[in-house]
C-alpha cells in the first residue's frame, strides 16, 4: 500500500481499539504500587474507543477528516494521564494530515513525529521512561528509516514503528527506576503498543475484534427490574481475582451495592460476575467492583439525562438558578465525601477518583451545567485526573475556568474550608492552591500483590500506609500500621489531623485512632465518615 486513505484508517483505528480493549487487564496489571488502583489499561481503552467511535461516525473517507474525528473523540473521552497523552499524540497526527485525502508512508511518519511534539508540549514536566519516551523514540527511528529506503510502504512503516515501540517499551525500566524495581514496563507505553499492533494486524489482513464475554441472566431476574429511577444504569461483567473465585461472598457484595442504588442484580458464573444497578454514583460502584477482579465489559447510561430530554420535549423548563460569581466542580468518591464537599460550597461533584478517572468530556459537561456561574474552578483531587481537568479548562470557550493544583481529597477539604464567598476569584484560587500544598496526605489501603518498593517489603493482603508516593508503613495490623505512619509525619508544628473513613473502616478502629492522636500529640482531630472506596483511611495532616 503506497498511500493510506480515510476508509482504511477507520478500520485500522477499530482494530487498534479492539486490540487495546482485549489487553486492558494485562496493562492494568502493570501497576507499580501494590494497591488496588491499576487502571491505565481501562483509561486508555475508554479513551481510544471513544476516538474510534467518532472516527467511524465520520461520513467522509478523507484521511484528514477521519483523523480530525479521531482526535476529537480521544480528546473528549480522555481519562487519566496516559489517556490524555494518547489524545495529544493523535491530535498532533490530525494537525499534520489536515485537509489531505490520503497520505504516503513518509507523511504518516511526519504526522506521528508531530504527535510526539504536541504530546510533549502538553506536559509541563515530561518524564522519560513513559509513553512519551515510547512515541518519541519509535517515531524518530521509523521516520529516520526513510533516509535509507525512501520507498517504504504503509505496511512496512507500521511494522517498523511497532518494532521500535516494542524495543523502547522494553527499555523503559532502565529510564525509570520505579519500574525497574517493580519489574514491569511502563503501562501507558504498553497501551500505545497495543494500539499500533492492532493497526499492523489490520494491514496484514487480520483485523482485531473485541472479545465478547457474556453471562446469561435468567428471564425472571431481568423482567423484575425496570429502569424507573433516575441516575445511572450501571452494568459490568468482571473476571474475579484468583483469591475470590472459590471464596466469593455474594451477599457481602450485594449488601454493599444495595447501599449505593436500586434495581440490583448480581449473578455469578464460575469466575465471572455480572452486576446491574441504578445509582447516583457509578464511580463508587465501579471502585467497589474492582476490588474483586478486573472488568471485562462495562456500560454506564445516564437515565437522568434521558429524563431531562423528556422534560425538554414537553416544554417543562428547569427552574432558573441564581447567578453567582464562582462555581466549583470537584471529583470525589464516597457518599460522605460528596455530601461534605457540597456543604463546603461545591456546586457539582463528579463521581470518580483513583480507580474511575473522569474524562475531559465529564468536566466539560459539568462546566456547561454551571451556566449561572461567571467563573469556574476545578478540583481534580487526584494526580491522574489533573491533565483531563486542565484539558477541559483549555477547551472551555465561554467561561473563565481554572484548575486548582489539588491532587487529593484531603487537600480539597482543607482548601474549601477556607472558601470566602466575599473574596474574588483570583484571591480564592490563590488561597485554595496554598492550602492544598500545605497538607501532607497519608492514604491507607491494602496490598493486592507481594511487592518490594524502595526497600519496603509488602505481602499480599497487608495493610499499608502511603505518603509522598512512598510506602511508609505496612503490616497485618491496621491500627499499628496507621499509628506507625502518623509518627513519621506528625511533628510539633502539626495543628490538625483530618481523618476521612473508607467503606471498610470499622467504627471502633476509627475511635481508637482519634484517641491515639489526642493522647500522643498536640494536634486537633476531625473525623469524617467518608465511605470512600479502596482506602480504609484518607488522612490529612496540616
């Protein structure tokens, strides 16, 4: 193939998206920390699948038009840092082929090199040994090949690019010590390799399709539950982790899910489990589910949106909201935290967090809802959500939108406590950034695998406390682990310790923790029932 047109490119994109989807669990497993939050594969798959959907909806077969649709789709669907970087790579690709009907292999090479430049430019502090390195090295070598052989075909170019990517990915542990210590390659780079591998397989006449997995539900179970509630119809199929296949507690999961929503169906079939629930907080449901294994398939539909469309059709306008100067959007998981943030002045809470990263489009939708606000602030509350929030702020055309440099719920709570409705936008933004930076966070969770990290030996099932991206305490006794961590962080200048509880935190443990702090330090304590998934405690020290 001497040139690539839009029709073939659509098929390549579909093959790449399917290949990534099929390997997303393997990519999730490339998690450096032994915590239950490996979601790079899921984020990248959702990002690129959204792009593939837009590309295939494009009526034109011009490569420029299809690439533009792909770029728009990945941009809007971008989740997590790797998802955002992926969107930037294909944004640069689209810029390079704009207005072209078809392109040569050399033009493809130039487009990917431009994608590299755009991706690096989007990151304030690029880190080598990541997806950025993989695209930079591979696109350079693949482009350099044309000096020796100007007649390289489209198929040859992508085979070469795939090979260079594999070599670059293999070398990522040598560039990023944390990967080498964990014995893994970069997960974002691995995801990008799967996309390009899918391109190659299509060009070789072996297009990839997503592997469907179905679980049969009885007719009686399906017929009982109807979509009568508003909120989100949330469904997923999950492959249980090895330790849960034989000892899975159906009732425990059902009881937890029953607290989160209605119209609940939970069906187990060997190592697979199918869940259907109507909930106002789908992110909480997915966070809970991911503790038991890896998602095979998931679907979330906004029933409230359907209801809103019905109201519009019936000419029933929503009541007007009072105009205000500052609107606040924050990301959070857990009913307790959501309620707290709303009490502290947040106008829109996006359900999500460590294991369910909101997309750029999620932020834009909430910004649009705040049409009664003159200016808007975004609290990402997680480092892996920061890029999507910044991307949304830059894409917002009609509002002044700023992102607060806050990467934790603890920092968000501390910052919002200082919110002054009488102060201006810039003054509050400065206050929020300073307050968030003044908080030291301790996150307490459990290990999903044996691991050695920076000299800390952690066994599967151990409790562990993390601070400043390091494991500072671990062991079999939860309270002992938390207290050991607190001793390392609290000093004589500490004035306040805020403890946000997780779903599995026991009341007696929380009370004992407060008592320990009060008896052994001069700090005041604030205990908040957060119902946070994944973590037992989120602790803020200031």
